[in-house]
């Protein structure tokens, strides 16, 4: 399945959502005091939202709002209440629970699922655990909202971030493991970016984005 087909399949059903996203950001997302919606929203209840760094899809956690319940309102909350978002260039973009469904990213990670069980692989499944989980959540970022018709480009952004995160993890290992760690990171990255592994990871990204489309407001 090529990336152009992926983009058309994923983005076309979300045309109205993308248009709404542009409208929200054009006049600035606002907090509850600015909208005057606190009283109205209090009767509407609460909604939970994921905060993703806009530049690379890094997941920075969840936040809860009680007004508006739109991606624009949640984006305001992410950028004002989640310090990592406020300090990030370009800030964060939010995605949240669709009606009667959950978009909780913390339920969508499974560590390093590389199908090898030799001692060295098992060692680096632990070393790279945080990088693997970040890669999982990145595949669930609201790329249609962030990139529009170029949502498929999120695949490469997530893979680049995974490579950077693995190398950062290698900086924390004992010096005598450093070289092996860097080589392992390279091997894992090649398995992800070169065929036939790239097709497998693309399929995972595609399916995760469909899950987002079906379970999340973005």
C-alpha cells in the first residue's frame, strides 16, 4: 500500500475535521475564562485529552477540561497546563476521547515487541523500553490534524524520533556497553526503515491511525 493511497483513505473522511481545526487555530484556542463557558461546561461534564508535541508527535501525557470540549480548547489546555508542551517549539496538538470510546494513549503501548529472545535482544528491550513506548504513541498522534493531506509523513517523523530516542538511551548505559548499544540501535533502525521490515511498520502505522480515526476526536 503506497503512501498516497494511505493519505487519501485516511484524510478524506476527515475533511470536515481538518477544516474545523484550521478555523480553531486561526482565531486562537482559548481557556475557560476567555470563552465564558465554565458554567455551561460544568453541566456538560469533563473530557480527557492527549497532548502530542506538534513537531514530532511525542506524547506528553493527558489533560482534562470542563469547557468547550473541542480539540482547540484541549490544545489550549495542553499548552498552558502541561509544562513540556509549553516549553516545546510549536507547542502541542490535542486528541481526545470520542463519544463512548477511549483514546487513552497509555493503553496503546507494549514496549519493544521485536520477536527475538536472545540475551542481548532481551537486554536492549529493557534499555530501549521508553523509546519503544514513545514510538507506539507517536504512531497514534493526530497526524491528520497536524499534517492534513500529508498525514502519512508522520510515519517518518515517528521513526526518526525512535532512532533519536534509542541513541539517547545509549548515552545512559555503562561505557563498556556503549558500542554494542549503538550497534543494536542501528540494527533495529535498519529493520524498521528497510524492506521488508518497513512494510510491516508502515502497516502498523496505518492501522494505528485508523484506530485514532475511529476512537479519537482530533
